[in-house]
């Protein structure tokens, strides 16, 4: 009776899965191995591309990257196009950036309708990649260098201007000195005139006493003029008096020179501060470029699944987050799994009575909670070796994926003293798996297998799940340090 019930349940899931797979095959229009043809393209730089990168024609996804390998000093990229896309001899493929994190996509120009169609497996021409964020960072660094050069030139020109100003001030002082020499020359001529007058007076006195009164009048007048000029010089009036006695002109020239020197010092300090700021800005830009380079090719996949245990009649659910570094030879996964049958823990309590007899009480406590998964995996060809926490206990596992749509898995965990560990084997079928696709059936996978195969609690299960690439989660992870 019970076996018939299990057979009916198994047939129901098989029929339901077959009908769903048939509907997906008939209605799918996404990119899968069943509806694509492959070509090759040689690129000078394949940065930002991965096996999840898409190919666009007029903004519509028409294919994806299947593989990337090194071909000498260039990258040979294998492309898968939808079968209804016609690729002609003059077709061109170019790489374009798709986000600030440095990821890229490919753009297809299928060629002129007059050109002949090339068969699958041919090589398509490529053009140099468009500028990306790293090029923009380099351009900003060049602009910073140009700004620094302009500031150096500005400082040189300002110092030259200050030198010219000091030369002009020196020329003015020289002219003032020359003017003072002219005034002294005038005084010399006046004194010479006074000497001539004295000689003339002496001759007049000898030759004619009649004109002595007039001669003395001339002498008095000349002496008065000399006194007036001397008083003007002594009081600091006139050009010569100001040059000889007035300190304001000298103070003004000295103050101007001091202010000019102070301005030159402040200008030099300001230019040094600006140069330091430019160097700091260059450093910040270089650090930003390094962070962006680290985030290149990072893959984030979100997984949720459920399974039904036929014998225990339990339904289990799980969710996890998987990180694929850009090397694509490893991955890291953390998740949580429901435990409807609980997590059992064994306790042994010993008591000693008055007579010295020892009594042992062995109890098993079951807690209904959630189990945690945390795995590290390394890919080696078709094999993937993984280990860590499986349902909150230490464990290891091995996956074999002979085809992209089929995976065989075995894992052992729950190692306890006196008990056999849990050996679980499963088969996972990916009919149209493409986590980057926008179509939900491309996220679907089906899984079945056996649990606790070594013990008497052996059980069979069947279920499925969804796994897709979450671009928003990828953007957040790109802002923190990642694995190399």
C-alpha cells in the first residue's frame, strides 16, 4: 500500500516535470544550446568579458559569450548567436563598457545584406574597444598633470613680474638721485655767482666809492636770495628739500618693497598647497581605478530551492548566495536550510549514588531550527572539490559536470562518534540554465537523489530551484575588498 503511494507520487512529479520541460522547450525564445550557432572573434583586449557576457544587436540580446582563451598576445572569444541571426562576411564585433564596475558587453554589426553569409565556426572581424572607466581615469590623471604644469608656469610668471616691479622701483630711486644731483649743481652755480659778486664788490669799492650804496643794495639782494633758497632747502620744501629731509618717500619705497616680498612668499605657499592637492587627487583617482579593477568579472548568483523527502514526508527549503571571482576557477557560497526533522544532539548524564554505583542517562534532544551552509569550492576541469559547513556540520563534497546541463554530486557530513555520517548523492538537471537571462525558465533546475544512504534512515528526494544573477548585489560587493 505504501509502495504504491510512493510510486504514484514519483509518477506525478515525473509527468509534471516532463510536461513543464516540454512547455519550456516549445515556448523558450532565450539563448540555449538548442537554438544557437557559434563563431569566433579575435580581440586585442577582453577585459570585463566573461562567459556570462551578452551580445547585443540594436539593443536586443542576440547571443552570449561561451568561452575566452588566450591566443598569443590576443584573446580568442567563442560566441553563440541565435540561429535566426545572419552573420555576413563584413560583420563586425566590438567591445563596449556596460557599467561603472568595468564589466563589458559585445555589440554586433551583422554586415551588409549584399554580402554573403558565413557558416558557423568562422572568425568575425573586430574593431578596437570603446573607451571605458579606466581610460577616463587615465585622462583625469593627464589633466591633473597639465594643471600642475600650468600652476608651475603661473608661479614662474608671477616671480618674473615681481622682479620687473623691483627693477622699476630701483629706476625711480635712480631718477630721484639724478634729480638731487641737478639741484646740487644749481647750488654750486649759485655759490659761484656769489663769489663773482664778492669780487665785483671789491672792485667797485676800489674803483668807485660813489656807487657803493647801489653795489651794497645788489649784494643785499643776492644774499637775500641765497638765504631764501637755503631756508627752502632746510624746511624740506621743493624737490631738493623733499629729497634731502623728507623720509616719507624713502618709507613708501621701503614699504612697497616689503609688501611685494610678502606677496611673493604668500603666492609661493599657495602654489605649494595647490600642487599638494593635485598630487592627493591623483592618488585618490588611482585608488578608485584599483578598486574598479578588482571588481572586474565578479559574479554573484542568488539561489533558492525546495525538495520533498518521500519516506519522511517532509518538505525542505533553502536559500544561498554564491560568489564567483573573475578567475572562474573557484566559488564561495553561504546559505541557510530548513530542518523539519530537527537537529539532534546527544547528551550523557552520569550520577553516583551513596553506594558508589554509577548511573548513566543517555538522552537525545532535537531542536527545530535552521541549518547554516558555508562552502569553499575549487574547480579542476570537470571536477569541483568543495568543503566547509553542510547543514551546520563539517563536510566535504565532489561535483562532476560532464555537460553544461548535467551535474552529479556526492557529499558526506554529520560526522558523529558511534554513528555513520550522512552520505548524500544527487543528480541536477539544467534544461535551459542561464542565470543572466531575463526569462524565468532559464533560471530553473531540477534535482533528485538519495539522503542518508549509509544508514537505515535512507530516504529519496526530488525537487527543484531557481538560480539567477543579481546585478544589484554585485554592485554592492564591488565596493568592498574581494578575493583575488
